[in-house]
C-alpha cells in the first residue's frame, strides 16, 4: 500500500510537471492578417490562410515561412485551407461570391475551381479524406449549403436540399476556423457531421440531430470545433461565446458515439471560449481560442491553461504529436508535445 501511495504521488507530480512544461513556440506574428485557415501535411509542411488574400506556407516546420497574396483576391478572406502536399492546396473565400481556388505549384499560381454568386452565400468550412471533400455553408432558406467533390477539389457538386434535407432553425448557422466544425467520413457519401451555433447549437450527424449543452441564445454563442478520438468512439465539441471569451461555463461537451451520442464528462470545463480542438492520443487533447490554449491529459476531466495567447485554430501533424496553431495578427505557433 505504501508503494502504491508513493507511486500515485509520483504520477500526479509527474503529470503536473509535464502539463506545466508545455510551451508554444511562436513562429510568426506582428502583421494585421487574421489567420483562420490551417492545414498540417506532416511535421515539416503546413499551410495557413486568412484575411487580405493571404496564404502562408512552410516546408521546414516553420523555420522559414513563405507569405503570399493571391493575385486578384487581395481583399478576400480565406477562412479555410486544405493542403495535400508541399505544392498542392485548396483555399476557400467565404462570401458573395463564394469561391474555391486550387494551386499545384506551391502557390505561384491559383485557378478557380468553384464560384457561386448567389445572394446570401457564405462558405464556412471544408474537410477532406483523400480525394473526397465536403464544404458546408450558412443556410439559405434555412437549409444547409453543401458542396461535395470526389477528385481532390477539381470539380464541385452543389447538393440539392432533397438529397441531404438538412433543415436548420431560425438564427442557427456555423462558426468555423479551418474546417473545425465539420468532419467527413468517406465510407458513405452521407457520412459527415457538423456542429452549429447561434441561438441554437447542435450536432448534425447521419443518425439525426443532437442538441448540445453549450452556451446558446445569442448570435455569438454555440459550437465551434469538433473532433473524434483515435478509437473513433468519442466526440468532443468546443465552443462558448466569442464575445465573452473568458466565460468558462458550457464550453465543452463529450459525446459517446457508440451509445447514441450520449453526453459524458459532464463536469468538464475549459478556461474560456474555444474555437478549435484536436486529440493528441486517447487521453490527451489540446483546445485553443482567442483567450488562450488548454490541454488535458485525462480525457477532459481536468484542463490546464498553458498559454494566454490567442489562436483561432489548432491542427496536429498526422505523423507525430507536433501541434500547430494559427490566429490573429499573423500568429503561427508550434507545440511539440
């Protein structure tokens, strides 16, 4: 028993030491660009996108970052980006017209692969699995706007309301930083999920709609980011109120995907509004927002604020536990966990 007691104390002290030792290295900041798009290909290659027609690219883990303005789109806001390698990427400009551009030469040139000039269009987010991709936009006539592709974004199909029939409630829409609110599963053309915000906040998935116990009732409240754990059993959704980003109640929800999306970890509480979240392993997650960055090593039972620096989006390298961030003022950060 004494050995067990001391082992437990050592484990707790070690865990606290690990949490406190986490430090985000700032790779870039100081310009007036708001970066909401981020795509991490591997440990070394990442792309970012944002306001004023800006795209950033690195092929050496952020030691050197190439900044570029997309010619002819210098006033557009590229809210999402999907990179396939060091040369190929897709960027999405949000509103009137909604535009998707693609490069195959590392950003030297971009070509338009989709445009919609419809009144009220606002493209929020996209997600890819291999060559298959999906875009979700704010509802038009209270139906979610959905595009799909099966050729790595070369061509896009606007899906009819009849096919997906995703009817949304009044004053309900989407918040997204780099596709943080949508997940695609290519097992079926209908297998995707996304989270909404506003007066209502919910998870839309193949089995129906699950209302979320997050802050709601105002245009600035609701769900922002969603992520599935490595075992594909559990879902975490983060959000809050970006107008009051230090409010800590009702900022995270955990759902059991194998048990009809039943909530658990009901006492879990982040240290403020969070717009993005990523799993590092089956117990560890990192969440970011405008008021800071949180980490948990116990599947959300407790969260620790490791930085008060604001970011919009967080993404993990698929090859390791390197974690990248992007946010306001051209800020790009890196955490090696």
